[in-house]
């Protein structure tokens, strides 16, 4: 089983279809959370998984959904985008977690929700956020929304459903084609 190739998982599916991309990503999600996935699948499978999930979630709900609902992906997005050849996205997401005033990797879901609300201009419920003045909060909020808008503008040109290149999935399909014979597992 550990010698399984990416092509084995896809079982002859046409890699130029969204079905193939979803099938491979769903198989990877069966492993568990993003840390378990990173430890078990090959670098090629992991890169594919990050990019496919970013593009898929962007297509549905935009970058705000990734930043707010898929924070587990944030540390890996930039390097995955560079690896797949989307340098503009890689550059724009290089320090994406830094748009928050606190280290989000150590926050509970409830605390993270309070940080997001703070970034959207609501009153601070967390003690760590109360130290910021109203003008500082406004600047952080503006930076937050500017970052999201910039990422949405980039994504709109690359992979929204009205885009050429296989409705934006072309870059993923080409990456898969190049890595079909790579190992699925580490």
C-alpha cells in the first residue's frame, strides 16, 4: 500500500476534470487533519492538496473563507503556490497569518472568532486585544480587508469559474499530470 502512486488513487480518471481533483483531495482528507496529512503523504500529494483546497474554497466563498475557516491551510499556502507555479499568489500569501495581531496557531476556536470579529471592527472581547487603540484597530481592520481584496482580485483572474484554462483548474491538472507517477505516501 505504501508504494501507491497518485495515478493509482485516480484509477484512470481524466485529470482535466474537477471530479478527479475532488476525488484525490477527498482521499487525502480521509487521512485526518492537515498535520497528519503532511506527515503521511508525499510532498507532491500535499502540494496538490493545499492548492486544490485553496482554489476550491476560493471558487465557493473567496479568500475570506480560507483566512477565517481554513486557518490550518495558511502556513502551507505560499510554498504550495510557488511549487505549482503560481508565484503571484505565493508572494501575496507569504506572511498571511501576520495580518492578525495574535498568533492564531495557539488560539482556541472561540478566541480566534473573537480575533476575527476584532479585525472586522467589533469591540475587543479578548484581554490581549484591549491594548490596541481604536485607531490602531481601524488600521489593522483596513489591512485585513485590503489583504483579502487583493487576494480575491488575484484569484478572480486565475481560477474563478468564468476563467479560461479549465475554469481555473488547469494549473492543478498540469501539476497532476507531471506528478502522476509520484508516490502518494511518503
